[in-house]
C-alpha cells in the first residue's frame, strides 16, 4: 500500500507542476457550463439532465488528454525502465497512476458544483438525478481513464496515445447505441447493450443507482488495469 501511495503522490504532483492542469480544468468548466446553460434557458426546466448528457461526449476528448502522457512520457524520457526496476510490483505502479489520474478527474468534475447551486437558485430540481449524475460521471470517468492508461502503455507518442484513446473509448461507448444494435444480429444485441459504456451511464444519471451498473464500471476498470499490468509485464520479459 505504501508503494501505491508513493506512486500516487508522485503522479498527482506532476499534474500541477505546469499550468497545463489549470488550463485543462478551466477549459473543461467553461465548455461544460457554456453548453449546458446555452440550452438550460431555452428548455426552461430546473434539472441537470442535459448537463450530464453532455459528459460522455466531452469525456471522449478530455479524459484521453489526462492519460495520454502517463506511460508515453515515461517511455519518451526513458524513465520507464528505471521505474520497472524499483522494488515494487507492476500492479502497484498501475494502481498509483490510475488513482492519481482519477483524483485529478474527480477534482475537475466536483469543481462544477456551481452548476447545481445555480440550478437550485433558479428552481427546485430533483436532487436524485443530480446525485446520480455525479456518481455516474465518476464511474464512467474511471472507466475512460483505465482504457486511456492501457492505450498509453503502447506508445511513447502522446498524440498517438490521445487519438487511439479517443477512438477506442468512442467505439466502446457507441457499441450499445441503437444506431449500432439495429444493424447487428439479434443474438448480439443484449451483449452489445451490456458492453456499451453509455447505456449504464444513462441509467445512473436518471437517479437510478443499480448495483449492476456499478459492477459493470468496476469490472471495466479492473479489466483494463489488468491489461495494463500485463502489458508492463510483457515489456519486462522482453
């Protein structure tokens, strides 16, 4: 556990040693607030459903931007080999990097607290969907991060890691969309609906926190972190 905390502290600090993290947070808040309130006053309803509806698409660009440097920079700076020689396991390194990325994303998401406060001042929103929306955003964000970290372990080019992260995350998000399932064989539809990242988020954002949806996101995170550990292990074997 101490090794995970050490990696976590090291990685978390790197987010704030340059102005990039602050620019990232500001851009995220400006974009989400602008897009939400642009439609909020047109719809004239005191709820945040449209806000949370934007997040899966915004995460497609913002989350890979968080993870693209995680392993790619280590490879580019030739520090990965040194890191892998430390007396710590691959899992501890992966877990530390994931927790640092997740903490940064969680801070970014929670800084949008001004949105529900503003909505509450303008009306009487149902707190259930708002609470569920934030939980869903954190769970979905964690899944996006795990995927992005795994992708980053394959290249030393951050731009390549970003593009591949966007493409693969988008594919897993859209696979359960009716546009895809309508063209798929009927026997595959239930599988595609379950695999789709977006389907489970839609349930949680309505305020219905189902343990099956939580288990799904936890499983996705665990699966891609496992793949990340295996990727590092194969590199050490080489």
